C-alpha cells in the first residue's frame, strides 16, 4: 500500500496473541475481544485479510445471526 512495510500472517498472530494475553493479565478478556471486533469492522482497511489470517468469522457472517 505504499507505506514501506508489509504485515505478515505471523505479525497478525503475534499482535493478536499479545493483545489477548495482556487483556487476560488485566482480567478484561471480554473488553479485548470487543475492541478487536471493532478494529476489524467491515469498513476498516485490511479487515477481511486479518480475519482470514486469524481464523475469525467474517463481519458479514457475524451479522447473519442464527
């Protein structure tokens, strides 16, 4: 995208793991999950790629419901 760096799947996994570990240490894992979901909204750049790399459901799948 012209910013001089590239994220890899390993970078994404490491950031996700560290965020969840830190939230767990602060006894706020639910807040971390909500914050991550907000950051991976469908209008955010690269959210589809990040969701796929992290094995998270797509934002469209989240809205379908039961």
